[in-house]
């Protein structure tokens, strides 16, 4: 599978945040995913370059945990935690 562009990763990160919120998770954590997704949408350079140079944490709102998730989603198009939440909470939005 080819790598995903920033807009595609942002869409999945936003979904990640929504699903955390829907399952009653930490609202600050849910908002962190949404904020990171918004910041991915306004990147001035390709996400592929930022990931390759290990510079994700330079993006506002992206800490180590979210950087790891972004990397996995960018490279594979999925993340096990998101897959699990999709099983737990079917598509409702």
C-alpha cells in the first residue's frame, strides 16, 4: 500500500479523536488528536518528508504518542487501536 498524504492521515486522526470521545475517553486526549489532525492539514511540506526526517514532533500538538500513530497510519493506512475502536463503535458519523 502506498503511503498516505497528510490530508488522508489527518482524516484518520480526526476519526481517532472522535471515537475516543464517543467511547467516553479522556476529552483532552480526544482533542489532542483533533488538534494534531488540523495541524497536519496546514503543513508547508509533504508529510512523507517530515516522517522520513523524523520531524513529526516539530508539528504543534504532536507528541511522541501521536507521532508514532501518524507514522504508522502514514506508512500502512491503518492503526490497530483505530481498528479496535471501529469494531467497538461501528460507523456512526
